[in-house]
């Protein structure tokens, strides 16, 4: 059983051992030559990197 992070009580359920799912979307920005990661599950999450190893 897994439970999305954005649903109510997800932090409580994670503390008692239920698996929490977090969806992260990756896109490649051709203009800036970087990968961008965003998530609906974690507000204000925006990451940029030149490759997946950084």
C-alpha cells in the first residue's frame, strides 16, 4: 500500500510505516541546457542541474 504525499495525514501515515509516494517530473530545457525537476507533491520544489549526476 502506498499513499501520495499531497493527501491529508500523509506525514502521520509515514511515521507509522506506510509507504508514501512522491512524483517528480523531469524535463530538459533546451534554451538553458539544464534538466529541471518539479513536483506537485512538494510545494515550491524546483531543481536545476546540467546532468543527472549533479
